[in-house]
C-alpha cells in the first residue's frame, strides 16, 4: 500500500491535502507530522512512498530537511513535493539541490502533483538494508 507523509504545521492545509489524497488515491495510507522532529520519527517507524513538505515549520525549514533526506541513502529515493505559501528563490535553489520533484504554491497544489509523485515512487527503488 502506498503511503504519504504530510509535513505541515497548518491544520487547515493538513486537512486539505488529506482530503485530496483520500479522493484521488483512496488506498493510500496518510501520516501527518507538524514538525521535522515528528517527520523524522515517522520516517524511522514507517515506510513512506511520497512526502508533501511545507517549507516554514516550527523547528526548521522544509528545504533544509529535503537536503537532509537526499543525503541519506535510506530516504533519498522518496519523491518530495514542496508545498509552500511563499516559495522563495533560496527555497527553489535548495529544493533543486535536494532533487525535489515539484515546488508548488499551496493555492496551486492539485491532484496532478500527487499523481506524478506516486508515479515516481513506483519507479524508484528503496535501498536494500
């Protein structure tokens, strides 16, 4: 079963993304983290297929976390879509360095970004432990 980790501190945006996933990817398990610390714990305890990542979080920047994930072989295969209110040039640069699949304004985020991330998840292999 595919899984999605939503890393977002806004309850409204968490619910909006979860509703969209439930509508267009009904068989997908959804995990929600409001901080990077919670996200790290979720990743350590669960297999994650796709990550939807906000940039401004209470304990750090999503773009820095994306670089962290890209540098860790165990997580580098996971497609990341950054969904942010105000994508800045610095965020775009860090996202590109991390190999983020898409950087999207929250108002423009839609099912095609989710479906594209799922397609990428199916073609990328998790490393063998």
